[in-house]
């Protein structure tokens, strides 16, 4: 790179704007030859005085390579192309892409050279490396072919729409300027090498700032599937995974990703994220997202979208995602190039956390890789100062009315729903003070040990006669955090005090005597304080009666355990064993079907946590939810190290059968208990109850234990009751995914 000597007699040009604008220099890269404006550097020069040493060896130049700045002593001549590339944030890197002799003459293949996908060509004994993407629609040239016309001219033809390129130069025929880039290539003794200009410092993108915001707000896990319309977003997730800030689990079906996020949130109260492409990938999320929404579990859905340039007319895999997700999400927005990107992600997560709902962000393909330039817009939003304490006290009047009503009761009974799960210590303190039985909804099973002397078991269709006995005998129901689902069957004929933090939940289906708006733990503590000051005079101690009712029910369960039609194990016998052998601190994800009803009725919890598809009742929930629970127990300090177990029937497990390979891939330490009765037994039961013939409920199943082994996990089949306990213990002890297939009787539920 030569520089012209500045003669003493050479005048400074009259149109020279200022010292900082132009310098005499024949760098060959100036936009204002022969006066250098700095464009050969790509950066703005700092002003220097127009002084020239009379010594012939000095020239006025800011090449940044001189030993005597600002005067150039000729050392700029040592500047290489690599130096210039480094100034632009690039570095030439050679990658081995093939062995010598791998390609036949006339052959093309797709190879990876660092960050670039390259079409490697061998033509007329020459090698060439072309950009793999056709400039028209991005067609993969490495999947094309070399075709010759009648004149003997041979061209590399794009496999998508037939456009031609010279196999070596990449140029288009006819002098068109839409050829493809070529890369330096060398044949060495040990193989074929291609040189790529790699970016030294990747510029942060819209996706980067938004994923960094996710991390800042406490999102630790992403479940998803990478595809063509979320590649920029997926790359930002990859960078955070490689930095140790995120965990990514690639699933086989997007519905499993949503269920896994729901299971994660139900256990921890914190959101996980699910990632999909546009179109079918996004719509596959909907069932799992509805499960999270109706059960009030915070989830963040991240969906790709087609380029905004083709959005509207009906591009490939284009659907109106805003409309598709409007009903299921509390927050759904499209990310635009000029959005306040970190704030948009922060707002999505705040909606998910505060409303305990689904938030959804749509990422158009090209927006994902828009560079972040404004420093203010690149600041990551923090949750500090954004989330308030939600401990709301009840009003003085409603509190006084409720306390007076409790003081006047003789046989108060407490019912807890899923909404009371974070306040159970306060609820139980109130129950101890009142000596009152505590019944749970099915969704709240596990929030109270069935061994507690005040435990009354589950109320409703999946419940026990113990619970229904005490609801029938009570003269006051005190209900905390329950939805009054018809499956639970809380009697509207009983006097009811209902406490909830959601005003819409109070008296939702029918009037209650005293609705109390307040956070459950706060309200319980105020009830206790008032009752300790002035106790009720007629409240009975119901502990002895509870013990008697449990003894009656446990005797009935033992009788049911003995039933045997030689067609498989009975549910009572199965869950009697599982009650004994499941670890006290296990997380149990249950599915939907007769197996779930039997679990509610027969399984006795100690300290286990139970996850279920409560209000949606979606078959297939169990195993993907267990994957989400495993993720939580692997990273969340509160639940770290807890055993994870899922329970399903053969119908439910079949919904997401392939996810067992996901569990093997990530070595998830979880155990699946599968009750195989070769039938959708719950549907058969419903058909009979509605006086229809049983139709289309039979199933054709594989040997599920062999399937588990074929996937690389542990599998064992149980056909005899005496083998069940040992089989379950061995599965739980196995490090990695394990499946216990139990042949069960469809009638003995």
C-alpha cells in the first residue's frame, strides 16, 4: 500500500473542509483521492496539524502502524490483508472440509466450514468452494447438480428453481450480476481446506438482548425445537447455554415442550420457556399452554414467524399467530425492529409471573438478527423494582364476619385447593387451632400428608369416603384457594367462607355466605390471631372421628387389593405398593384416565408433590411434565435432588411416546410407572355410563418395557403382584430414565 510523498510546494487544496476531514494519502481506499478521508481504515481519524517534515522518509498518514505518529515512516507498507480484516473485526480461518479423493469429478456436496455452509465442488479436476445459498431463494447449491447443454457448457444448477452458476467461479451465465460468493480453497496433503472470514466479535442482536433479559428475570430452562424460522433466536439461546446461563432441552414434539414448561412452573412457581418455529410448530404448543393457563402456571412461549416482507399474502407456514394465541395468552406481542426489546421481554415475563399465566412473543425471521446499536436500547431490564409484594390483607368487615361465623360453628371443616399450596403451614396452624379436618381438592393432593391426624383425603370424583363423610357432617366449610369445580363437588348447600386472592374466584359458580378477598397465608394468620383472643365455645375436636373413618376406608382398600380376575393387577393393589415404596420427597406427575382416578383414591401421600393437568384434564400430560419437573430438580435449589416419578396409562403414555428418547438423550433421572390395560378404560366407562356400547377404545400396544430398552433406558415388565415392589425399587434406583410396565386389569379400578 503506497503513500505519495508530500512536496513542500504542494498547496493545501482550497476545498479542504478541515484538518479532521482529509489527509494527503494515496491509500487506494479513499473516497476523495488523493486526499484520505479515513475510509481505508473504516474509522474516523483524529485531527492532526498539517505539518510535513523535510526529511524524505516521512509522510503525513494515520495508518496506525507508524513508529513516529502522526508521520508515516513506511511501516504501513507491512500492512497485510489480514491486518485490514482484523480492523474490520474479521479473521481468516482455514477449515478442513474433506479428504483428498472424497469427491468424484462432477460431484457437489454440502460441507460446514466454521460458521459457513459451503457447496464444495470438484469439476474438471479443480476444487471450488461456493456459498451454499442460491441468492434468489436460498436454495442449497450443495444439493444441486452439474448439467451440460448441447454446446458442451456445464453449469451448477440450483435444485430449487434451476438457476445456473459456473461450478468454479460461481458466476451466472449471460453476464448477470447474481452469482454466488466463492471462498479460497487449498488442496493439502491431509485434505481439502477452505478459508472463511470469521467474525471476531459478534454484534449483539435483538435476540441476544431479549434472551439475556430472560436470564436476568430468572428463566433457567428452554424446551423446544430449532427450525428455519427461529434460527437467530435459537443462536442467542445457544450462546447463553454455552455461557452456563441457560439449559436447553430439545424435544421431539412441541406439545411436550409446553407440557414440560407447565410441569416446571407448577412445581416451582417460576416460568420456563418453550421455543418453536412458525406455523405447525407454534400451533403444537397450544394444548400444553392451555393446561398452564387454566391451572395458573406461568409459561413463556417463543415462536418464530415468517419474514415480515412476506407476511400477509400467505407464505409457507404462515399463520396469524397473534390471533391463534390471543385466547391462551395474557400477553402476546410481535417483536419489531424498533421495539424496546428488553422491555418487551420484561413485560412478557411480568405478565407470566404476576398473572400466573401464559405470555407469548412472536419473532419474525429477519427481526431476530437485527443488530443492536443504541446503547440505551441494549441495556438489559432487571426485575428489581418491578415486582411488588402481593401479601394482601382482607378488609376489616369481611374478616370480622368470617371470624364470628367460625366462632359459632360446631364442626368446621377446611377445604384447600391448589391456590393454597404456598400457604399450607398457615392453613394447618388454623386447622390445629380448630381441631378441624382438612380436605383437599384432587388438584391439591399432596399439599397435606395423608398421615396427618387432621387429614381428610381428597374430596370429589377422585376422592375418598373419608372426605365426603366430613363434608356431609359439617356445619361450616372454610375454603382456601379452590375453584369449586364440579369434579370436586363442594356442596353449595353448606354455609361457606371462601378465601381467595382472586376476586373473580369468589362466588364464581354460586353465592357463598362470606367471600373474603385476601392472600391466603395472611388471612389464615389473622383468623388465628382473632380466634386465639376469643375462641369458639362449641367447636368439637374431630380427630378421633377422623381416625375411625380412615380405619374403615383402609380396611375397604385392603379388601379391594385381594380382588383378582387373572387379567392383570388391580388398581388398589398397585397403588398400595406404590404408596409404600415411593420416596417421601418424590415429585409425582400423573396423567389422565382411570389410572389417575385410582391414584387419587388409593395412593396415600406423605411429603410428595403431585403435578397434574387439573382443569384441562389433558391426556398425555404426565411424562412431559415429569421432564419439566426433572429440569427443576436439576437446577432449582428448593427442589434439587428430588426423585421424579410419572404415572400414566398406556393411552396417555402413547401420546408422547417418543419423548422417552429425549429423557435418554439428556440422561434424565426419572421413573415412569405405566399401567397397561390395552384400553382407553376411562372412555369405555363413560360410554357405558351414557348407555352407549363400548366402541373404539381398544389399543394395540408394543411391549413398553422393551421399547424403553430399545431407546437406551431401563425397562421392566410386571405381571405378578409379588414382583411389583422390587421392580419399582430397581427402577427408582436406576441412574437415568426408567419405565415400569404393569399389566393391569381394566375393570379393577
